[in-house]
C-alpha cells in the first residue's frame, strides 16, 4: 500500500534556483508531490513538463503562466519568487483558502503591509529564513539574552561567500532583534564593526560583524561574553536545501490550520 500524500504543492517560480530545489525535494519525498508549477508569462518553458526540465523525466505537471490554472485540488502553494508576484499569489490562496508558504524577500514596507493583509485570510507561513536550525537559534538567542542578563556582552558574527552583496546578513539582523528583545535594548545599541579609537565597550552594545570569503553558505554565531564564563551559540548552513526542508515542513504543518499568519516559531513551539 502506498504512503499517504500529505503535501500536494504548486510551486511558483518553479524554474528558479529555489523552485527547482523544491521540485526535486517534493518528488523525492514519498509523502509529498508537485501538483503544479507556475512561471512568469514570458518564461521560455511555459507549457513544458517541469519534471522533464528539472529531473529529466516527466511528472505530469506542465508549467502554467497563471496560478489560477493549476491551483484547484492542490493543498499548498510554495512561493519563492518576487514581491509583486507574491502579492498576487497571496490573493489567489486567500480567495480559495489554500495553505500558503511564502519565502520571498525584498518587499518594501507598503508591499509587506498589503501582502500580510491579504495573506492573513488563509493559513500562511511567511518567513525571511525557512531554515529550522536558524529559527531554533533565534529562539535560543532570545532566551539566552534574557536569562544571562546585562553582565554578559553580546557580539554577533556572521560569515558568507565572497559573492554576497549586502552586509550584515538579514539573519544577523534577525539575531540582533532577538537578543535586543531578550535584553530589552534598543536598535541604537547596535554597533556595526569597530575601527580606530572607539573607546571601551559599553554595557548595552550589541556588536555585529560580517566576514566574507570563499564559498561559505552561511554561518552565524552569537557570543555572550561574561566575566568568568562565556556562552556561544552557532549555526552553520551547508546548503540551501535547509530552506527547502523547512518550507515543506511548514506546508505540512499548515494543513487543517485556521486562516492566519503563522511563524516558524509557532511551528517549532519556541
Ligand atoms: P530566482 O531568481 O532563481 O527564482 C525566482 C523565480 O521566480 C524565477 O524562476 C522567476 O522566473 C520566477 N518568477 C518571477 N516572476 C514570476 C511570476 N510573476 N510568476 C511566476 N514566477 C515568477 O531566485 P531564488 O534564488 O530562487 O529566490 C527567490 C526568492 O526567494 C528571493 O526573494 C530570495 O531572496 C528568496 N529566498 C528566501 C529564502 C527563505 O528562507 N525565506 C531562502 C532562499 C531564497
């Protein structure tokens, strides 16, 4: 007897870097499948089977240019595309009450507000980082900052490959936010790198530092440095597959949930 299929997902941006990883992962897992795929209307492979393109064998899922054409019968939409497209996808999912997993980054404040207003009308998980490990790190960092208190200095160090164009990473900023909340500090306490006669470190400072080089996928460390002891929390990603696993787990977790916005912290019970 075959295994019960838990996630029947439409993958938007199916030919993108993340989209192709989702297709491979969903096909490889016996409890998930690719119900459909969508690409932008001017994509050269519209109408072709995404399995043939990504895996070298058909999976009976032709790439559509409109989510509406493939969404009926699916129980999840996994969307890692662009802000404009994600607002449109949220609307389709909200109208049809289909669980929606969105990892698109780069929304400005107005887009985010519009997106969240629409997305809350269905069961939605929206996360800037779908790695289960990073989200556990965020929860641990917040708790550690609270429990260790003001006698421990906090420094965050992140490392990424030489091609990354922004610094510090969004995840380092999320960690700063987590420890800031845990300690009751302000964003004015962030200290981005140090150079020259900067003076002694002050108690509330949260140091944030970026290392760049090689092919490092992503490393984040939070140092809590006390007078006679220190605590270090560290996460290392070795592949973008970590995001794929977290997002597919979210799609399964959303099944049967009432409409609303959920976070990875909700799913992980942090
Ligand atoms: P990519 O450019 O390789 O892929 C995006 C895909 O979306 C492309 O194939 C593109 O053709 C498609 N697309 C664009 N407009 C579309 C439309 N209107 N309809 C359907 N498809 C459309 O980018 P990527 O590296 O796969 O990343 C995609 C997004 O996911 C980015 O915003 C990235 O920052 C984000 N991301 C988030 C996480 C996370 O954990 N939240 C992890 C990795 C990437």
